[in-house]
């Protein structure tokens, strides 16, 4: 499954409930859903890696597709599939994937992007560790990837 499908699922909830979705908040929700699902199932919610940008953990493909919203801030459209032009979402139901997404939505839907950043930017967390690693070995890695084991080891949010 692609990260865009999970992002669209969060957007579906937001649009349905009339909650504005800043692009930064969407990235945090993706991160929390990934972390919760990883802990729950032992497997990844989607294959795309997270990168430690200054603004927090992001999936680059989603980040690039939402670049148009960086100025205005609020995502107003679903992310279309590159090949088909269609919008894909996770079907609502009782499976582990949809439950993890819904639980994260219910827990964080009323939090601001800044409030969620306070959680993802905690010292000793996966994002923080990746940012510390970026300059080791003599080369500056601008946006290092975040180790899934570090994500799994983070304290519960």
C-alpha cells in the first residue's frame, strides 16, 4: 500500500467532519498511524520511508505532492494516483489497517500541527535521532531517513 492512500484516508475523515487539514498535520498523522500499526502488527503500514526534514518526519512522495499547499497551508484536495488519476482510500471496516488509521484520527484530529510537532520532535525520538545522525561520517546528509526500529522504539503517543 502507498502512503498516499493512507493520507487520502485521513483527508476523507477531515473533509467529512469539516476539519481543516494543514499539510504539516497530515504528515504527523501519517507518522503516528505508521508507528501505531508497526507496533500492533510488527509490519509496516506502507512501504515508503520517512525522512527527517526540519519540519518533522515526512514521506517524500507525499510531501512533494503536497508542495502546492506549503504557501496556503491547508490541503483542499485528495492526492490522485499518478498512473490512473483516481483517488484511493482505505476501505472502512474492521481490519487492522483501517482501525489503526481511525484510532489515530480520533486521538489527534483536534490537535494543531504545532501540537503534533511537539510530539514528533521530542529529544530521543526517531526524528531527533535521525537529525543527529545526519552529520556523522564527515558528510552532511540533508534529510536522513528515519529508521523504522527507532520509530517502533519511541514512547507511545
